[in-house]
């Protein structure tokens, strides 16, 4: 059997390599770290998380939770490792990023059909899955552009600072989830988040300082749009004083125990590690210069003496115009056995990228066996994302998260909002189960 190549050891690449190996293929997983690093990675581990430590919601009536449920039905290895590395995060699948990356790396290294090649790939192998993500090396990006015949698109992504738990002011910061929602498995009724409550004056002073703070500049920053789902906090502040208060810092559902009242605004911190020593400043992704981050974020109530374990940063994210230049199953148009996967295809988010790698593996397996590529129906979240990549307006194509708006509309949607969410989820999971069974049955006849 022909050896298959997977280029890129991130979430999509790791999932793809595992799925191909489980289907009986010998796989070479190419990862250039540590031979060549990137501006965002800090280790040589596979599936290193460089932005948030959460895969978002696990609730099936939520788009991200529904996508996870579909992926679990298809046997996602990455989600299994995420479960093993889970830390409290409410209904979100938050992980200890070190435990998670170590788990994925160990599984890949132990698989008898997978070989890891620590090298930079500068040309496009075939048959292969290319899943090098938003930080694709210049050499491979040039090779892709030459094959695609057009220039790639790009945007800039930002990550939030992480602070030490010991440096927070316990007299100010309080632990709670909105509306007293319990955390993972109902374990901590006091909530999964630490909350920093603003008074009106504190909030307005902070927003003003944030909007005026010095940030990294460059011509490219002005030429390339940000993805709305990961907008730098200072950019949001410039949109108006109330933007943050009605966005990531909305105080509804929270009560400051010091006053017994709802704060004017709240900055929330989310646990980064199982020991609870590292906390992410939720929604505060930034491109501020480091001295400005120290000054401005220490103005947040409870963070006056904050010790920064990781500063926020900005890095280049590149992706291709999938509806314009890729086939219906995400391959190069001149070679159906070279399939792109992950963020470089225009999906945005950990779960979405992993799902893309999983489906790419299913299709590469089929292609090399002489079978036609497949896609889940658009009544599923995975299928809806695939349809978006195939049918989106190529002139205005931008990265997309999983969201309910992508799903095929219900024929007779319930009037109640919660009932509609349940109906979408039930239909999607039933459709995914039927699709999975049909694909496995067909694959089995050609194995």
C-alpha cells in the first residue's frame, strides 16, 4: 500500500494522521518543529495550543458542542486526548495545554503505522494532506501559491495574556459563573471563572487607557482584516466605550459579593492548567506592546499586582480562498490526492480545524482506494462547514467558525428558541449517525 503523507503536526494534521493509520495506511507525519520554529509555538509537541486553552462548548444545542458530538461519533482521537486533559471550564471543554499536547504526541508516537519526520517540507507531496495551519512556512506557502495560481489570503490573529493565580487580589476577585451555572460534571458550584468587577468610573478609565495604549504597528496590520471572532481588545475598545461592556465583559448573571449588586462590567479569568496556577484573561487578545500590557491590564480590578506568565501577542494567519481554488472535497484541482485541511482552508477554531483533518483523512483514504470523496449532509454541523467552504462567495471569503446559521434550515422549526436548538441538534446527530454508517459500510466493501 502506498505511504501517505501528512504535512503539519497541529490539531488537523495529528487527527488526520491517526485516522489514516487506523484505516490501515502507513503514514509519514511531517512536522518542522523544532528544526524550524514559528512565531507562536514554544515546544516541539504535536497539537500544541497557541491561543486559548478551550475547545469551547460541549453542549449539543450549541454549534461547537454539536460539532464535537459529531466528531465523537466519528472517533476523534484529538477529542479523546482533550477529555483526558480537561480542567474546569464550565460547559466549555477547557484543557491543560501541556497535558493535552503530551497526550496527542504520545498517541501518535506509539502508533505502529505512523512515522514522524522532523523536517520542513518545501514542496507538495502526493498523496498527502496539507495541514500546516496559519503559520505555514514561506517555502511551502510559495509552493501552494504556485499550484493554486492565486495569492493566498491572510489575517492577523491575537492571543490573550495569562496571569499567575497567586498574584491576584482575593479581596477583589470573586469566583462565579454567570447565573450560578455549575462547572464540569457539577463539581464546583461556585463557578469556573474568576471575575474582576468594574465600577463605572473604573471601566471608563480602563477603556480609555486601552484605546490610547501603544501597540505594535506595521503597514500589513492596516492592509489585512482581523477575523471578527478573535478581535484584539484594543480594536474593540476603539469601536465605542460600550462595545466591551455589551460584549466579552458583559456583567449579566453575576453579582459582586462585596456590594451584592451586579458590576458595571466584568473581566473574566479562565483556568489554564489543572493545578489552577495559570489563568487566561478571557477576551483580552491583544497586540499591545509588552510594557503597555503590564500597565493597562494591571488597571483591571484585582490585577494590580498581576504576574504575567504569558503576554498577549499577535501573529500572522494565512488561509486560502477555498471556494475559488479547491475542489469540492478540499483538494488541489489538479490532484484529488492532495487535500488541504485545518485553518488554512478557512475554518476558524480548534474544533473546526480538527474536524477538517478528520474529514480529510476519510476522503484521502477513499481517494487512494479508488472511491469518490464524501461529505456529511448540511443538516450536520460538519457538513454545513464543508458546504460553506465549497459555496461561499469567493470574492468576500473569510474564515468561519461553527455556528447554527450554517445549518440547513428546519422544515418546520419550533417557535421556541430552545426547542429549535434541540431540534437542530437531534436532526444533526441522527443524520451524522446514518452518514457514518453508510460511509463505513461502503468503505468496508473496498477495504
